[in-house]
C-alpha cells in the first residue's frame, strides 16, 4: 500500500537525519587529533560582523596534531588569535605574523573518559530521537488501520518499521564503538 510505503520511507529519512546529526555532534568531540571542524563555533569580528574563522581564512591540517590558519587579510590575525584564546577549546595558538598554528595536546586518560561519556550521551540522544520517530510513524500506521486498512497489513508495516529502527540503532552502536576506540587510542 502506497501510504504505508510512504510512511516507512519517511521514517528512514528522519532516522538518516538523526544519524547525520549524531555524526556532526561526534565530530566536535576531539580525540587529540587536528580537525578543522573544531573551529566551526569560533567567530571573529570582521568588518563589523561576526564571521566564522573558516570564512575569513584557509584552515589546513599540517599533521595529525597541528592546524594552520592563514587569514586572507593579515590585519585580522590578532583577532583570530584572540577568538581562539577566548573560546573554550583550551588550546593556545602560536602566531608567527603570517599564520596561526594550533597544536592539539595529547589527551589525558581522564579527558579521554570524559569525551567517551560525552560521545555516549550523544549516541543515547540519537537513539531517543529515532525511537520517537518510530513511535510517531507507528501512530500514523495505527490511524490507517482505524481508517480501514487491514490488520495484517498494518501489523506487517509495524514489523517493518521495527526492523528499520533496529538497523538504525545498530548503526548508532557501531558509530559509538568506532568513536570510543578513536578516543581511547593513544
């Protein structure tokens, strides 16, 4: 039945968005490696506007633990440096007048455990979001049954929906496992 197939496809789309959001959230949890996305929430005063560092400079990875920021206009290098210092990243930029280097310190065991807990929390939020989508779609399927769709068809649709949900939950567990290994590896 088309309505049921549309509901199941809608559930997949919503759950994929939850996975994308989870991956974005986990990319913010650093593992002692340089990643330009660490700077995504740092804004700099640029001609009277607050602009993301990525929009006013090039950010490159020099090695596993070093980022280099090269502003397009050198006069803003001190603004970028100040914004990084004022951020809650806990890193100190090195300004050589042309570029800014950010060396990511090795994580302590305590920080690794904190980051692992944060990753676990993000994964749990994603699981809750997926289950909420499942419940919403399940309600829609039950409404179809009230409107005349046979019980066999709705029961099969609910089973299909649960299979989809289970697959996305397994995907989240896999994502968490990968992130945990990344965080706990020295």
